[in-house]
C-alpha cells in the first residue's frame, strides 16, 4: 500500500489531465501544473479542452482535491510524487526535441527534496530517463536512487477513446532501483488494475516505442500497398477486407492521407536517432516514417488528377478539405496530415477552405491560419472536395449527394451511392469505372 498521497503533474494535456482526474478520483491530492496560462484559466473554470474528460468530471475533481496552477504558483516541494507529462516533439531535421522535457526537469530541480518520487511519462527514446532527464534533475545536488526515486511509466492514452485511460489498461513501469519500481507500481496500482514492473526505465521506454513504431510500420506497409493497387487497378480496401477474414495471423491496418497525433509520426525518429548512437542504422523504421510523411503529397497529386479528369488545373481551383483533426471524432489537430495536404494544395495554386465540426481554427504546415466554414458552403463553393478525416459528425450522405468531385482518402464513400467518376479513392481509383 502506497503512502504517497500528494501528486504534482506537469503538463495537463491529453495525458496529464486524465491522469490528474484519475488520481483525484482515487483519493489523492493533486496539483496540476501547466505553463499555458490559457489552459490553466480554462481548466480552473471547469472547461475541459480534451474530448476524453467531460466538463462535469473536471468540475467534480476541482471540487474535491484538484488544483490547477501555472509553474510560478506551484508547490512542487510539497508533493510526494511529481509526474512529467510534457510533449516530446521532433525538430525539422527529425531529431528528438527534449526542450519541453528538460525545462520540466529544470523546474523540478529547483524544488526537489529528498524522499520524492519523480515519474516521467512522456514518450521518448531509451536512455532519456537515466540520461539527460536524470542529469537535469540532479543539478540540485540530490542523486536518483539515493536521495530521491526516479521512474519511467509510459502513457497509453488513445485520444478520443476514454477507455484507453481506464483502470483495466495495463501500465508499465521501470525505475532506477527495485525499491523505486515497487513504489511507483504501488502508486499506479491505485488507478490501474494491472501494473507490470520492468527491469529498468530503458526497457519501459523501448516498450513504449515498440507499441507506436509497430503501428507506424504497419500503416506504412498498407500505404505502400495502396499505391501499388492504384497502379494495378485493384481496390486496396477490398483486398484488406478479404485478408481480415483470416481469424489468426493478421491484424487489420488501413491506408490514409498520413499519420498524425503526438506519438505515431514522431516515435520512429526517436528510435532511429537512438539506434544511430549505437552504430545501428534502422533503415526499416526510418523508411516507414518517411513513407507515411509522404502520403499528404500523394493526396495533393490525387486532387490534381481528379481535377485534370474534369479538364481543370489545380492552380486556381477551389478545393475543400473535410476534416483536419489528426484522427476521427477528436479536437486534437497536432501533426495532422491535413496541415501538409492544405499547404501542398495552396502551394500549387489552389484556393483552399476546410470544414471540421471539432476544429474551428487551423494552421497549415506553412503557418497559414484558416477558420472552418459550414459544410454546405464548402460543398457549394468547391471544385473538388478531399476527405481527410471522417468525423461521425460530418453528414457524408449529404457530401456524396451534393459534391460533384470528391477525393476520398479514407474510404468514407463505402456503402454510399456514388456516381461514375464522381469519386477518386486513394488505393482504389475511380468510382464506377
């Protein structure tokens, strides 16, 4: 039974906020800390910025033992446990960017006291917890494994799926000492039914990367298959459906306009970068990442092909994009392939607008900001509509009834009546021959 009762959480996004709520609901006192003053104000007012935590649930936690503050107002020294849930992005050259993580460590080091447990949850490469993160913490003079405990326990949150943060999802943890591992496991056992203790933070870090790189590699494979099917005149969606009837030895993945979010597009490069430090070039993982990053350019080419079929050039054409969130039914647009699709279309001379019921404003990969327009307006004013993110809230029956020309990158036209050569599908070609 853990005696840790006060938890501080750095970063209140898709990972940190559900974690904070879960600890409060388990009876702990939680201080949530975020450097974004707008985020702090929003949360303090009881408005949840993420889909997986309702306003009612947030409000209930605030009424119990949850407080939300900016870093200068935090009480890190009073916490028994400090959990770090900050972003771990990549640079333009696809190298790990540990800036947010090291800033969090620097803040902690100013308040670190003997006896505390620090848990890193941000997805990163093996050796981060025991390397640069630990070094930044130890600048205060205390040593991990001696005066304070240090562990890595990766998040397993799937944005848009509240069940992914539920108690029945197993949690991994590895610390710098066996005692620290047991301590962290006892704490996590308050909010997870199954906690799996690993031999080290490095093992836990690599396990997390394996989970996400596995998805990236398989998505890259079906994206390549989709490109092959386009050349062969086959329907990749039919092929995948057929293969998925096998009850063993096959896992269904589907192609699309690219990958997005805070992990899947990033993690292959974290793994490949770390591998190079061991004189190991992981071409397989890097290639998968590059294939997925290239898909938005292919989508732009499909739009040009579709317009050319109607005797129109992409330049000066009006193109409407449906969905800019990185996955269906969420508000999160981080690393969305729509950013590259829109920038690519605009870069080739198209006039671009978008509709997304969950994302009212969006910045493309070139930094241009746009606001969502109404669905009927988008359909009426577009020479071509490209489906990037198929939200349930989008009336696709209306889209396919009214739009004259559609590029479908996600098989949203499945089961709907479409006219001959109305729809150009990624991985399948034209509807109706």
